[in-house]
């Protein structure tokens, strides 16, 4: 695994997996003990366990890391069911509070 955009950040979190210099290919495989598994399907993700959750994509607070495939399925399900997201619910609550004050 090699991240060309952010090689220094990649080395910070995955130190020791790929010792090749920038621009060279890396033949190392992902170790199950160093990367997160999807909490829904169990697939090994490309997210290092040492990466802070604030930086992660597809991380569900209170649940765990979700792979990109499960995240796509979840988004499709939300779009199909026309369910409000947590952010939309919080916006509605805030708007309601503001209207009460007026």
C-alpha cells in the first residue's frame, strides 16, 4: 500500500510496512493486526488502527470502522428510504429553538 499524496502521513501510521523510498513500489501485504476490519462485513480495510478516528473516512461513532462498500450500501439505503441524517435532525432542532425564541 502506497499513498502518493501524503507519504509522510502514511509513514507515520504504517511505519515498518513499507520501507521503500518515495516513488518506488511497495510489495508488502496488509497485516490483519495493523489495519481495521469493517464492523458490518468483516473485510480488512486500508485504515491503520493507529489512525485517529477524526481523520478516518466511513467511521461510525459508537459502532466502528466501516469499509467503503458497506458505506456505499448504507448511503444508498438512506437515499432510498428518505431518512433524515443526524445533521438534518440537529438543524431542524436548532431551527425550532430559534423560532420559539422569536
